[in-house]
C-alpha cells in the first residue's frame, strides 16, 4: 500500500504551510490561519445510468 496522500493547501485560507495534526489519521493543521481539519475518503460514487436526471448541483437530491 502507498503512503497517505497529503493536501496541497488549506481549504480555508489557501496557504501551503500544512503540518500533520496529532488528532490522528487524516488530520492536518494550517500554520497560517491556525485551523485544524481532517480529510476522510468516503468512497466511490456509482455511475449514473444513461438518461437519468439529477439536480443542478450535479448530485442526487437528499
């Protein structure tokens, strides 16, 4: 298995000064804005059948 993927920039301020956070797997902290965040893989999306209608945001309506 390969090494974990690292984010390239903070999702809040866009800075690239990120460090792993001690909260656990997938947790990162941004030194520029002082925020901590966690990344989590949710899974693969099933392909939509041909001709199906979806909402304007591109996903299924909840």
